[in-house]
C-alpha cells in the first residue's frame, strides 16, 4: 500500500515540478487565515503571487446566536445561524496591498423565531387578538434568504515579516428579499381566519426583512504565508 502511495505521489509531483520550472507557469503563494466577520468566525485559504494582479480565496464561516425573552406574557426565542462558504477573486490594481474583491457566497444563513403563550388568554405581541393558550400553541417562523449571493468589496493587507499578514475587508452581499413562513401548532391552525391573521403578520415581517437585502460584510483576519 505504501509503495502505491509513493508511486502515486511521484506521478503527481513530477508534472508539478516540471511546470514550476516552466517560464509559463508560476506557483502562487499560499496563505491561510483565521478570523471573524459579520458572517461568523472561520478560516480562509488564498492563492496569490505578490507580482500578480489576481488572487483567489476560499472561505468558510459559522456562528450561532440565540436568546430568550418574554413579551406580552408569551415566552419567545429568536435564533440566528450564520453558515456560509465563499469563493472570492481579488484584483490588486497597484500591485500592492490594496485589493478589489468580487465573489460568490453560498448562503445558508437563516433565522428562526418562536413564541408560546405562558398563561391562558395571553396575547402574542404580533397578533392583534387575544386567544387561549391551547388554541394558539407554538407560533414559529423560519427566515430564509437566497442560497447564492454575490459579494463586492475592498480590502487591504498589512504584512509583518516574511510570513505573517493581517487582512481587513469591507463589502456587502446581496442576499435578495428574505421570506418568513409563519406557522402555528395550536387548534386554531385549522381555522382560515386565524391563518389569515398569521399570514398577514408574516407579510408585515417580510417588509421589514426586505431591508436586509444588502447585508454588510466586515472581516478581520490574521494569516500565515507559506
């Protein structure tokens, strides 16, 4: 088995070394970053030669935030999950540290809201009428955005020595008009009038979510260049 691995590795390495000696091919510098952003915490792998105008980065982030609160005698919870992968192309117009960036974010970011009345006759803050607890049940509404979002931004690298670098980026993704699908598990779920009230409040929430079509992205990363 070891012999097969060595043979396979040699077969892959020889063409690579041959290309490295070719004047038509140049091995890009590899940098690995770790950092935080408004899309979550994660890591990045990038390929860029300091003498080239173009660079390429692959990024992944994850972060989850949730909190509980009581409003109008109803126990509520809101949770936001940031989970995304990105591919960025960097353009260095001055062959320096400043770069323009365009890319694609595979957007799995989402948010969920749920609310359950704690006492009989409790009034949910977003429902205009009072209903009994058992009749309402749990009202929940997942929020979703476009699964693929374009990104545009600018950035700057600050190099320290031969290997270490600090990178800051600022831009925005266009994630489209978000949508909330509000549902209830109570007995009133079978009544058209109550469902219409739920849908009406969901429509109002959609109008507020539409303001998040352009989501700002600010990131700070520390990287090591190989």
